[in-house]
C-alpha cells in the first residue's frame, strides 16, 4: 500500500506552493487520488502578504515547496526570487511556531553553478537551516529532468517541445546533444507526497532514465510514424 493511502490515518493537509505549476498540478492531482480533496494552494499573493500566508499555513500539516523562477528576462530575478521564496515560507512557519514537515522540490541544476542552480541551492540551504533550528523534518528532493502530460513546449521539457513540433509537422532541430535523466512527472509527484507523509529529513534523488536528446527525438519520431501508419 502506498504511503498516504491508509484509511486508518486522517488525511494529511498539505500546502503546495506554486500550485498551478507543472509539477504542482500533478502533485495536487495525485493527492486528490490518494485521499480526496485538494491541497492548500500558496500562490504569489500569499508570498506577498504575510498575514495571508500565515492563515493558510496554519491549516496545513505539511508543505511541499514547488514555487520558483527558472526563467526570467534577467538573471537577477532568478537569483533573488528563489531564495526569497524560501525565506518567506520559513518566516511564516517561524511566526506560527509550527515545525511542520517541509518537502522542497529541488533540481539537479542545484548541483551546478548556473544562476538558477545557485538560487535553488540557496533556497535549499534556507529550508535546511530552518529544519535544524526548529527540529522540523525537511526533505530536499533533487529532481532530474521532468516530462509528462500538460508540459508546455519551449518551457517545461524538451520532450514537450519535440512533441509539439512533430504534431505540427515540423522537424525539431537539436542544438546541443547531451544525456538527459528523464523522470515522468507522475513519479515525481509520488516521491514528493511520499516524503511529506514520511516526515523525512534527507536528500532524495529519484533517478531518471538516461537518454540523449537525439535518443528522445528518435523515439518520438518512431511513435509519430507508428500512429501515422496504424
């Protein structure tokens, strides 16, 4: 039986930041499937209004932090907003005196030195420090490249981009061929929810399937051709 499905346990009230994002939408859907009811969504308005954030988090038993900026018109926005989101979340938990479990949807980019990667790593450090300070379990879920249903082309995943172009009869062009560890978004959602239920304090790194960009395109072309001739 999957974690979170035990009928003897009361439903876990989970708050999810950035609730309309790609991974967050699937995580909310998975939560509804597991126990019914939606997550408590923490939107941009909550981060901008401490009182609104406090009221929402006061109702929660755990929080999955998925809000973030990975693309912007300038690097400064990426560099400042991601840590700021972590700081605002921690500030609310501190005001409430509520050491609830926190699950951070991190990225493998945090292992590198890109502007986005550094910002994600800083946010992870902020949440980890809160865990040490409060005794709250904080799980750092380092996700690989995510793909799946409802992904936006030219934004969420190269898989979405290739599917979009092939469906339009266009030919995708590979700019840089490299290996991509690909994890389906529904699996990512399951890992995030399991971490919240388990109240774990650890780094979790779900492994994706290693494929090259060219290998992904080759598979998708075969699928397109199979459907075209079926």
